[in-house]
């Protein structure tokens, strides 16, 4: 919806009191008149009418005050038009026109002791209404010079802008409050989802306990070492991995940090071999070259396996006509800028898929970028993987060329060094 342009009146309006400026200006003028000061009022016609009624309600005669020169009214829009040159107030014109009005108003009551002058201008908000804030600021500075040159003890042209800024600030605070309340509502929803997930995970874990227990009993009875034993062992391992996942879900819902542990990355890859082959299908050949002297790493094994699974699925989607996916592990020592060195265990995931050009490769770690955007699969982007690895002191890199596949390298600090 298009925002309604601000009007001059908007700059004088407080949310709780639409007549705030009228009341304040009336009190300002009345105090000056009663203390012997003269008043120069450059305002919009509607405000002049309201001020006249307000003065009458306080026992003052506006017509007589105007006739005696105690109050000099001028139209704000006409005055502003006369002092503007090329979209900006001209100081010489301002001092000659407005200064002349101020001098005339002060001199008119000199015989009666009215040498001091109170002035009010309504030209600044008119400039703000036009969107010419720089000109409004220049005009305020001109009012300062006028006060010094003509002995204007009090003037209020800047007051209207201050009121407008306060109104805008109040609106901004109200909007921020609404956004905070919406965030709080979303946080409460997520808290409810977390409690629900924890309950489901707890119940599911009970079922897994039963599955794992009976599969272990069956393994004890199946002593022939044939296919039955192999199948039961797969069931038991899958149940154990599922139990690990539900344990992590419960820990997350309780806002607990998942404690990393020292483990063998090669062993994790071997455990996943059967599952990866089934997921990749027969069109993609799976190979591995694992360094038997690979250093162990300290991380969360379940999350590392999910990272591997995510990269494998993305690689599969990048090879719709089939191809090859290789896993390689190696030790690597990297020097840093301070002259020191650090040992890493590196897992390389190499595919023969579509590959990526330099533009896509430079964006894949952005939070809003997805694997599908780069043609490297349909899974989530790599920013989340990058964040997970960073928690353990690791990082991920990528090498890729269009039509030549991609190589993702996961670097995890060595726990053996």
C-alpha cells in the first residue's frame, strides 16, 4: 500500500494530543504579550484562525493587538515562496524579508516598552512536507542568525520539526515493538515444537530400545554366520544410529550442547558404505581411498555422517546420467600466518557431475544459496555445513569446473596431534 505523503499538520501532531502545538503556541504568545513583548507569527491560515479564538478565550482582543502592532501575522507559504531560490532558502532574501518583519514588529511596540520580540515560523515543516530536508535545516540556521541580528529572544520554527521527528520516532518505536512481539510469538511456537519433538523422540527411543534388544537376542540365536546374521546385524546397527539421532534431538530440544568425541573418520565412512550404495543407486559407482594412518578427529560422529550424506546426495543429483563418487582421506599439515602449523584430517568427496563455474562456486556458502541453484543437487546449501564445521575448528573448501565435476574437502583438526 502506498504511504500517504506527510502534511504540514503531521509535523505538529502528537499521537496523544492533536492540538498540542496550538495549545503550546497560544501559551507562548500569551506569555510574551503579557510581559510586554511583541510577537511575529508566520503560520498557515488555519493556525492563525485557531490562535485568534484561543486568545479571545483568554480575554485578549486579536484585532486590537494586530492594530497596535503587538502581533504581526504573515502567511507561511507566501513567505517561504518569496525567500526560495533554486529550491533553497536564500539567506539575503530571508534576512531582508523575515528580518524586516521582525524589525517592524519589534519597533512597533517600542514606545510601549516592547523592545523584545517572540517569533514563530511555520516554514520548516512546509519544506519537510516537500521532502526538502536539507533546505529545512538551512532555514533553521537562518532563524538562528535572525535571532542574533534582531534580538529575537525566542523563536519556534525548529519546534515544529522537533515535534515531527518525535512523531516519527514514536512510530518507529511502535513498529519495533510490533516486530518484537511477532518474534516472541514465533519463539513460543518454536518452543512448543521443541517440546513436541522431545516427546516424540522419547517415545521413539523406547521403540528403538525394543528393536535393538530383540535384534541382539536374534543375533545370539543365529550362529550360522550366514545371510540371517548379516541382516540382523544391519538392523542392529541401523537401530543404534537411529537411537543416536533421537538422543541428539532430545538434547537439542533441551538446549544442550552436543558433546564432541574422538573417533575414526575412516570407520564412520565404512559404516556408511552399505547405506550410501543403496542411496546412490546402480548408475553411480562408489569408490574410496582411505589413508590407514589417518589421524582421529574430535567432533560429533552423527553430524559428520549427516554432512557426508548431504554431500553424497547433492553429488547424486548432479549426476543424473550416472557417474562416479569417490571418498578419500588424508592427513594434512597447514601453516598459518603466525608461522605456526596445524594438523588436519581431510575428507575429500569427489564426483564426476555437472561442476560449477566461478560465480556459482563463490556463492555456495551464502545462507540464501541452495545446492539446486548451482546445479549441484537439490539439498540444502553449504552455509549450514560450514557453520557446523566451524564449531569444531574445521572448514570446508570446494574445487570445481563446469563439466569436470566437483571436489568438496572437509578439514577437521587432528585429535592425535
